[in-house]
């Protein structure tokens, strides 16, 4: 059974295994990794985890039997970045996709978003991401608009809480 856990520097090896499976880039929605974050060394990873825990966004890793399967982020505030990236973002490592983990994690995050004071949550995904579209729509997402962000078409959904 999966669980959501807060980022933990003690899970460095398990997190790195997941991170490496994604391949190069910063496409791991839900992990909160930035271009300047150094996560390969234990001290760099611990510093990154400390930064994650100090942010106003809440982040959880999706873990099952000590394997990091993905991550989900809740940004319980609205600003220009959130209007572009959404209140909730998630990502599942490639080998764990197709098991319903994103739907499960989103179902865990939505009540937390409501408890944090949101009345509705914005979720965004690329227009060609059929799995994420299904996840959001199964969770009650209503398409608001589709925009071209310069990297492709992005769908904006709202979920009433």
C-alpha cells in the first residue's frame, strides 16, 4: 500500500533511484527540484530536503515498501506561478505508471488542499498527457482553458473542494 511521506534526507538512495529513472532534466512534477539543486551527494541532498521543508508549498513523496514512486506538491496559495503551474502537481516514475498512483495521490492531496483553505484547486497538464488528463478528470477536474505556454498546449482544470 503506498503512502505519502514528507521529504526525508534518510531516503537519499531510494530517491536517487527514482530520480535517475526519469533521466536528465527537471520534469519530475511533485519533487520540487530546481536547476541549481545538487542532489547527488548526501550533504547536497540534505540541504535540498531542508529547502523543500522550508517552502510554503507542501511536498510529499509517494512511497511503497521503501521505494520512491513519485511525488506530489500542494501549493495552498495563489500567485502568478501557481496560476501557471497549478495548486497541485504530481509525477510518477516511469516504471510505476499505469497503477493508479497519481489518482490515489491526488485523492490524498485534495482534502489537504481544502484543509489548507482552498475552495477549489487548479491543476495543469500538457495537452498530450492522456494519463494526467484522465487522472484530473476522474478526480472531478473541469477544463477551464487550454493555452500555449511556448512549450506546447497546456490544459487548466479546476477541481471544486
